[in-house]
């Protein structure tokens, strides 16, 4: 009778003796067969398969998913942060717009709406608003 050994076939053959379960899987010695209990993140008859945790597309905002053991890592697109890259970084948080300019948060950048009299990316540049006639200083 297979699965048994010994002169009177009373000794159960240990099918786990060859350590068939890979990647720290636990082997169950059964009658004429074995089964593997795999660690989290592994599957297959021999625990040979690394489950792809990226299949569900857990990363957001065009992030790249990197499969790991029993987990994954999201590599965020510039301008995003968080475990799933779900957060749009607020580039206005540092108050980059000077001289009363209004900041608009965008993806990986900001935009300043400058107060009159100011210009430049951060409203740091004074605008000359005088026209030519105002510059004319007559001799008295
Ligand atoms: Ca995996
Ligand atoms: Ca942003």
C-alpha cells in the first residue's frame, strides 16, 4: 500500500522529508501526500509563487507599483505623496508668493497671481507703472 512503509506497512512515509515546501512554507505530512502551508504572500503547491500584490492597482495618480513579499511599494509621480500616492503635495504650503500674491497649488508646482505692481514667478519683481509723461520733470 503506498504511503506506508515497514515490513507490515505500518510506518507512515514522511513525504515532508525532502522539504518540498519552499520559502519557509510549513509541510504537512499526509497519507501518501503532503501539503504546504505557505507564509503570507506566497502560494502554489510548493509555495513557489510570489503573489503579485500590485494586481489590484493600489497606487494612485500614475504611481508605479513595485511588488514585494506580502505587500507592495508605490513609487509616486512627482508632486504626490502618501502610501498610495493619494495626496497631492501642497506646493503653496511654504507661502512662495511674495508681496500679497495669491498662490494656486498645482501638480508638482505652484502658480502666483500677483498683486498689482508686482510680477515674476513669486511676485518678487517690482513693476514700473510710471508712464513717460510722469517721468518728465520740467525745469522750474
Ligand atoms: Ca508579492
Ligand atoms: Ca500640488
